[in-house]
């Protein structure tokens, strides 16, 4: 496709970054330290993402203390077991060969070994019974920055994954990290250098099956 205007981006590299940034679990390198400065460099890029009303009501907690990482990993595992048991029940005999189960279980078992955990945080809390619009605006004020962080990490040889299972025990995690009850943890992003370079585009349904124009299930 011919672009309607000139661009100074190398689209081949931009597109490759977007096509091949995966949730990395089994290929994280636990033996290699992650320098704080490289995480900070990626966060500097991440906070250029748009945020609702330009309020920038985000905070970023970088956890590289081994004891605190172990504490977060324990909360994650407590939540992981019932979560993955439900998926195993759904898949039945096919559960043993399911790559999602294998990679998720691997991360659960080794999360404490991942050298850096990044916890994105929003100032404030959603009120009880918040509307869809409220929730969308609230989380939409940080999720673009989280994905920018993951892209920046990937471009520097670091893998990551967006995880939320520790949030079942959000209060315990807040106590562990010394967080006030006026803020909201959004995720836990494990960060480590990855092994290998052969990241490929993921299998996805054809775009024509999942994209509509001007109405539900309309392609016109």
C-alpha cells in the first residue's frame, strides 16, 4: 500500500517490532541482571503515551529486591492455581499439550527468579459500581503507557508479559510494597532479557472475520 504522506520512520523495523512483541514467559533469562537504567530509559519512553486529560496520574514501582519479588511471586502462585485449574478443566485431555498452560505454569513457578517486576499504578480508586465509561477512562489512562513500556523493552532485548493474577491479593501486595490504600495497582510486568531472537508473528484469525464497518458484522 502506498502511504498518503511521507514518513521518516523505518516501517520495516517498526512493523517488525509490532508484529513480534510477544508475552515472554518461558524464554526469560533469570541469570542475567537487568540494569535499572535500561528500565528507566524504557519508562521515559512509556510516559510519552497519551493519558486521559493529560493528567498523568500514573506511578511506576520497579521491584528488584529479591525478598519483595519472592513475596509478589507467592501471591501470584496462590491466585494461579485455581485460575489454571479452570483452564485445565475446560480443555480436558488437551490440557497437557496446551502451550498457554505450559508457559503460564513455567512463569508461575519461576516468577521469583525474574530479576525485575514493574507494577504500574494509578492514583485514585474506581468508586463502587463504577460505570463502563468510568472504568474505560480510568484504565485507559495508563494501559497505552504499559504497552509502550513493553515495546521499548522488546526493542532493547528484554522480554515482558502483562499479568494481573497477583491482584486477587491486591491488599497483601500493597502491604508488601508499602502502597497507600488510595492508589490502584494495574498489573505486574515481569522483565528480563530474553533467550533467542526468533520471535515470529502470532497466529491470528483473518482480519476480515473480526473487523466490521458501520455496524455489527457488517463489511461494507
